[in-house]
C-alpha cells in the first residue's frame, strides 16, 4: 500500500505540466484564428471581393444541387407515372375482376388499381378511333377487361419485377409496361447529376486556386515578419498556423455567402413558382438547401479554404529563409 502510494505521488508531478501545455497550445490557436480574422477585417474591400468570388463559385454547384432536387421532387409527383396494363382472360367474370382489383390494390409496391370494363374500353375506343360504324357491325365486344396498375416505385428494375409477378397471375392473359419515358427520365436525371458533380469539381478547383493565390500574396506581404520570426526561433508550425486559419476563414465565410446567395435566389423565385404550381393544381413548393446540405456547404467551403492555404504555405514558405 505504501509503495503504491509512493508511485502515485511520484507520477503526479510528471502529469502536471500537460494541462499548462494544452492551455498554451489552445491559446496559440485562438490567437492565430482571431488575428487572421482581424486581418480580414482590416482590409474590407479586398477581403469582400475575394469572398464574393469564392461565394459565387460555391453558390453555382449548390444552386444546381437545389435545382436538381426540386426537379426530382416535381417529377416524382407527376400523374404520368409508369402504369402496368393487365389484360384479363375473356372468361373472367366481372365479380372476379372487381375482387382481383381489390387484391392487387392491397399488395405492397402498388399505389392504385383501376378496373376498365370491356364496355368502358369499347366506348373509349369508339370515341378515340372514329370507327363507330365498323364497331357496330361486330357481333360482340372483342375487348377484354383491363386492370390498370399504378406502381408505388418509379425505378425501372422494380417496375419490371412487379410486371413479371403480375403477368404470372392465372386471370391475366397479357401485361404491358411502358418503360420508355421512365428510362428517359432516369437517364436525364443521371446525366444532370453527373453534370452537377463535374461543375462542382471544377469550381472546387477554382476555390483552391483563389484561396491559394490569396495566401501566397499574404505570405509575400509578410515576408519580413516571417524572416524575423525564424531568426528568433519560430517553428514552421507556428509560422504556418495564421495562414491556415486565414484560408479557413476565407472558405467558411465564402460558403456562408454562397448559402445567402442560394437562399436569396430561392426567395425571389418562390412567388412565381407557387403561382405556376397553382395553375397546375399542384401543392409543390420549391425547397431550399436544408440543414444537411447547408452544413455540407459550410464544411466543404472551410475544407477547401484550408486545403488551398495548406498548398500555398507548403510551397511558398520554404522559399523564405533568413539570409
């Protein structure tokens, strides 16, 4: 027990300096962050111009993302969903057709089922075709009862699988699924998503270049200060720290400006979009970035600013050495 107490007492002095070192390290980072922010405030015009360039570069992919998300929401609510037409056997009586409609409507993956009787199908064909006299010459109605199934999903693979299951029903003679417009829509949306990703990558590279060039100019303007700091024993990490925070602030504030631009544009478009939706009897309203996308935009801007500053410091700080 005594030996254990001696060991504990002897370990305490070795652990005591850690907290002061941690507090000093945190104080250095706090001072570097505050100092870099003050430097931005001391040159408001040039800082605002740089932030505007970064904000516009980040607002473009963010706005395209919002536009694509709203387009997907609009197309998802269209009444032109892919439908599966099930043509029943001629011997299926009307009572069984109505019962089959109820059974299919209760199935998972089915949103709605509509029964078209042979009489309704013949009347619609007579109205659309204009062959009324030829139809009157027929002895009986050749059209079968039809169940029009509206799937709950719009994915082409899910639609094909559902159509195959419905085609296997004993009362079904044939099943028809029109997937062409669904495939075209998914292809267009996939192309749009790929285009947004390409534009985002190009503009992210532009943000890296803007931040890197800004930090390079700041390093050149503070060249003498860096030389003096190295002469008195300042480490590379100590010298590098304020420039990294400067890049971080540029990226974060530029992303915040991009968020303001995107939300402001949506606010301007909200009124006309609502009136257009009312003309189509739709409850759709344009959606903004949302919490998740907003945080991703801010985090992405901060990361790009930090990366651009790191690249600039790693390249240009080595070139400055005391004579």
